[in-house]
C-alpha cells in the first residue's frame, strides 16, 4: 500500500496500469471484490479469480491471450442472488454478451455489478496458450499485442489464434460500464479507460481518474481488424455450411463425437441446470439398444449423437454468442463453434434477434404475440 | 415411387385436433392410414426433441396440430408452440430437411373435414418429396 509500490506500478505498461486501476477500485471505489483473470501461480494458465485484497493483484492480467473458459458462467454463479455490495467483473466482449443472455434467462443479475469490458484482439486455444506463453507469461502478453495489432491471423511462435476470435465481429465490449482500450494502443504505456454509463462515470470520479484519451491509431486499427475478421467469418461460414449442407454430411462432420458433452458444459449459454441427455431419459434399457440395432441391422454407439447436437441447437442457438468455448473443450477436435455459429446465424436472423446485444430485448422463446409468423400455420390445403 | 407410403407422426392436442381426427374417422371421411397419432394435452407440450427424434428415426413428416388462437386450454401453449416450430424449421432447413416435412396447423374440435384434408394434402406433398433417407441409413 505504500507510495513506492504505486509508483513502480504506474511507470510500467498496460497490464500494470490496469492493476493499478483495479487497486484504486478496491481501495477507494467502494468495490468489495473484483473478478478478474490472473496467471495462476501453480500452473501456466490464466483463470478468473475473485480478489478482495488489493495486494493480491500482481499476477492479474486482463489482456492475456488465454481464454480458458467463458467467465459469464462464473459471474452467473456470483449473481444468482442479487449482490449485497458492489462487485466489479472484468470481462471480454463475448463474456459480457453471454452474461447478458444469462441475465435475461434469470441466471444472473446486474444489480450492484460493475462491468469492466476489455477490448479484445483474440486469444489462443487452451492447448496452444501454454506453448505460446512460455515461462514469462506477462511478457508474452505484451508481445502478443505487438503482433496482433497487425491483424487477425497473426501467428506467434507458429501458433494461430482460436478460429472463434478470428471470426469475431465484437472486439469492442458492449453493455459495459467501463471499457479498457487496447485496439491500436501501445501496450508499453498505460491502458486507456473510458466510462460508458453513469455507473462507470461515478466510479471513475470516486477514484479520482480522468477518462483517458483513446490512442490516435485506434479508428484505423479497428477498421482494419473488422474488415479482416468479417472476411474470415464469411469464409468460415461458407465452408461450414458446405461441409454440413445435409444430414448425411452433418453426420460425417460429427462422426468422431463421443457424446462427452464437454461442449455443452463449456458453453456459457447452455442454460439447463441439468442436461436431459445426462439424465435417465437417455439411460436406456440394454434391451432397447438391441431392439434399435435390429431395426436397421446396425446401431452406432454411443447413440443419439446428432439428436444431442440438434437438440442443443434448438435450446441455445438463439443465445449463441460465438465465443468458441465449445470447440475449445472438444477432445476430438470437432469444429463445434463453426457449426453452431452458422445455425445461430440462421435462427437469430429468423427472429430478428442478436444474442448479447441488449438486456431489454426478450429472448425469442420467452415471449410471443397473438398475431405473428402466419406462414408457420398457413393451411395450404 | 408409387408404392411409397409416407409415415407421418402427428402430435395432436387432446382438446381440439384429436377430437377433429376422431370426427373425421367416425364420419367416414377419407383418412389415410399414414398418420401415427400422439395425443398431447396441448401443443405447448410438444418438446422440440420429440420432433427431432421422430425425423431422425425416419418419420417422413411431422404434424403438430392444436387449438386456434384464443382457444388453447392453457391460454397460450399454441402461440409458444408456433415459435418453437418456426425455430425448428430454421434449424432443420440448414441441413436440407425440407420444410414441408414439419407442419403446424390449428384445427378445432368440429373441423373433422379440415383434418382429413390437411392429412391427405400432406401425404401428397411428402410423396412428392420422397422418403426420409434416414429410415434406412445408420444415424449416429
Ligand atoms: S455454442 Fe459454442 S460458440 Fe456458441 S455460445 Fe456456446 S460455447 Fe460459445
Ligand atoms: S465436446 Fe466434442 S466429442 Fe464431446 S460431445 Fe461435444 S462435439 Fe462431441
Ligand atoms: S390446449 Fe390445444 S393447443 Fe393448447
């Protein structure tokens, strides 16, 4: 808490300046706890941590290109009941968007929550990150931005970012109270902070901070990033639609799925607290498998793989934010995100809905009107 | 192709379409034998899983039929069902499942004639589409 500790932090880079901001929030901002990603001391990875002690911020790194999980799931756990004292959560854009969906599904609450969004240039998959980070993960983070500012497919050490990130149209956080800027920024200087809501403004005033000016190169860098990402996305969509354009092709796409259901565990918006596919509804009687096998003479086991995936689409494709955690979690390298994003694109368009866009837009299946969609029930006979 | 007799799984509401189907039968209106009827208490209870499972098991088409708006015994089960059917059609279209293979209608208890006509029409439509190839293929 001494002045020297502060000044050594202040003179450094984007990471340490963010740590200082968080420190001020805990000390003077009336924030009782902060949920933020940090490098774990026991393993070369980055995980969300809930911090109450301002002296525990040394390993905090909200910019690390590591995306172990979608933190919206954790925020949902913290806000299942409304918070008694203010908590701040530091999230990527896709985590905020997933959390917005969970709040609308009554699995999270915004009361007393301050959302700090970080602009996001992407991240590596869970297998690649430790290779990328090496033994000096903080330095690796800074190195990442030098390369990533140049475009979406930047490879470092021959490693490419996760496809979900390369195809993401939301590098700038929406629905955040404060935004920490990195796009076009020099990470060897302090990170910029802007308030987007009254809540955010009040907090900055409380800790005596001015909003920082955004870097001069930001607009151009953002435009370039968006252009590259949209091009990547469009190509990814076209290839995925082609690869799964009928049920036979879908079966070949999912052919090595082992029904582990990791994709739905990792998915932040798979909202059922108990998935029906893991209940005894699907714990079939042994004789049942034999009856099914006899029908066609052959039965693939485990069964119900395509059934599971299409059912999941029916449950959550309207809420899919394209975060890519499903692909990240798949043990067999199935391109789950690519598939679900193309389906989400169709279903969200059908209902004029965009997952994560706004707290006030009702999720399509939680509402209805008396007069709508006449084509669905039109009698053609 | 002429000997292809489509199998249509029909999820029908107890309070309306089920009675209409009964009426169609007792009034000896022509009613194709292609329909396998599953009586539900409301179309609002038709879980999308039922429709997906029916199609993956090789059903050639699925019919979901319930009360007209305003007549649903659970107030708005039918209006919720309409959104679910819209969603299912959008998902399945993505995998080239022809949208004629999923149909939703509102048929009141007295509309036996309409029920017969809709089923007959559906059979014709599905005959033109041909059989659901999953009936013979191994589904994973
Ligand atoms: S389906 Fe995949 S991409 Fe979509 S929200 Fe879930 S984990 Fe993210
Ligand atoms: S994580 Fe991969 S293998 Fe596991 S259920 Fe999902 S798609 Fe299948
Ligand atoms: S009771 Fe018939 S559709 Fe709801």
